[in-house]
C-alpha cells in the first residue's frame, strides 16, 4: 500500500512530470503580492463585471477582494521601480495612487463607494494596529521591552526640540515668520496625525483665536500629510542605508545583543496550533476593547491604553510560550497580507489629494523637509550615543512626524520594520499628545 504523504512539493513534482504544461505551472506560481496570478486575473474580471452592472456588492468578501487587488497592484508597481523601490515606493504608491484615482474620478464610483463604506464602517485600521501591537509586544524579548520603552523617550524628546527649532528657524529665514512657521507648519507635523493631531490643534486654535475651526483645519492638514510623506521617503532611505552598512542597524532590534522579537519569530514553526493562533487573535481584540473602555471612561487614546495593557501582560509573565509564538504568527499574517490593502483603503477614503497638492510650494516643502529630516537625524545620532542602533531610533523618531496610525503603517512598511510598531505608537500617540498640549499652552500665552 502506498503511504506517500501529500505535500504541495510532491504535487508540484507530479505536475512537472505529467502532461501539465510547464508554462501553466509557472503562471500558477507567479504572484501579485500574495495573490496567485490566475486568482488575480479572476478577481479583476469579477470586479470589472460588477462595475459593468452598475453596482458592486457591499459585503465583506467583495470589499476584501477589491482592497487586495488594489493594494497589491499599486505596491507591485512601486516594487518594480529602479532605486525608488528601495526607499519605500511600494508603501507610497499603495497610499497615494488610490488617493489620486479617487480625486480624479478614475476609480469607478461603485468601487470607491465600496472601499469608503467598508473602511469607515469597519474601522479595520484598528484591527490591524491592535494585531501588530499585541503580536509584536507579546513576542518581544522581555528585557528589550523594559529597556527599550524607557530609553526611546530620550532621542524622541531631544529630536522634537531640535526639529521644532530647526523648522521654525528655516521658515523664519524664508520669510514666513516664527509664529506662522511654528504653529501652522512645524507643530502639526509632530502632533500625531489627523485625528489625534490636526483636529485637536484646529479646535484649540479656533477657540483661542476666535476663528472657524474648518478653515484652520484645512491649513494645518497639508503639513501633516506632507510631513508623513517625507518621513516615509526618508525611512525608506534609512532601510537602504542599513542594507549597505549593516553595523548601523539591528533589523528591528533597538540594542546590540538583544532580540526585538522572540527567537522563533525569525522562522515560523512547522506545525501550527490553530486554537493557539485563534487565542492570540482574540487576545488582540480583547486588549483593544480594554483600550476603547479606557477612552470611554477616561478620554485616554485607545491605542495607547491597549499598548500599556499589553506591556503589563508581558512584564507580568502572563503570556504562555504558546501564546507568545502564536501572537507572532498573527502579527506576521497582518503585516504580510493586510498592510497594502489597508494602505489602499486609507489612500482612497482618507487621504484628500487636493489638500496634499495645495501645500506643494518651495517654501512650505523646505520647512517640512527640514523639520522631519532634523527630527530623524537627531534620533540617529542620539540613539548612536546611547548605544542603540541608530537606524532603528531614527525610524521611530520618523513616526513622530507621521500621519497617525496610518503614517506608522506606511513608514514602517517603507522601512521594512513593522516589529517597531509598539515604539512607533509611543512616538506618535504620546509624543503627539505632548506636542498638542504644549503647543496650545504656548499659543494661549501669546493671545
């Protein structure tokens, strides 16, 4: 009796030796992102067919298919560009191409409606962030967690001060004046994105100045977006630098001699326990709900609360080895399969192309680039002086100038260091909250 075990490898060997043409096997192996080419073509045809009928179904399966095809198509374009593919072109394309297509009405209206409705109704950005944060923290080396969370505040704080001073000085020299430069360009960049940064700033400015919040919001939003774009580009360059000079990077580790994630994270185990993986997934959701309750009761940002609770779980040794391993698998799944579809959704539904383009003038760009570059450079050199890997600390500082959680995803994707998400959230949420508070206090003292 033949007891040969079926495996995908055996199946490929049998197919190669049978009458199946090798060309068909080659096509079957080809992928657009994670999607096999035959499935990709099928999805394109089906989406086109729904568009031709005038209505694209709003159910979750169709939405996932649209985001998958759109996100990985844009990312593949970025990955095939010479040089630019090494500085984050995939993340930039996956975010800004759909933004342009939506603005130019080149994205079919039924498809755009499906993407916008799904993104806003499900808020799956936070499912992604919770899975990445909880997965990376629970699978992180405990000693790194203790030392890293304390040490990362030093380059972040010094970088914020230096960036504020440099950006304001550059704007003043270019004729914008220190007041306008700091409050309307520099501060929004480091305020923590749109929801936690630009909106609170515009509300605070409106109350202090007695002006319309909508007009102020339209003025502070473009620097947030352009600052995030600059951080994505510079983080991609840092990743490229790390490949050329490996001694400057820990590939996700903050300090030499320590692992950023558990040893088993580098190679997935051969046998998966589905129950443990499911347990890790529901753990991520549970901790996110804890964060939501903290926001409801204490007005404390949900992602930050979730981050701290996850850290407490890890420090208290409440994470079993099985859950630790499975948490990494959840983290790896989301970082591999969901990042580019998520960026596509963000670009199409939450990134206004006209607002982004409106800030494209030489003076504004010079101030924005100098602010972000000085923030990142300070993180690089301060991190190095503190015996931390300079590229990792620079990338974490870059997240302080990102577009909130969406910016963190794009920046870390461009840098190929998604495991830094917990530290990125500190830079974005806590750093942004401190920036907003101090900025509003300073403006209130001047009026």
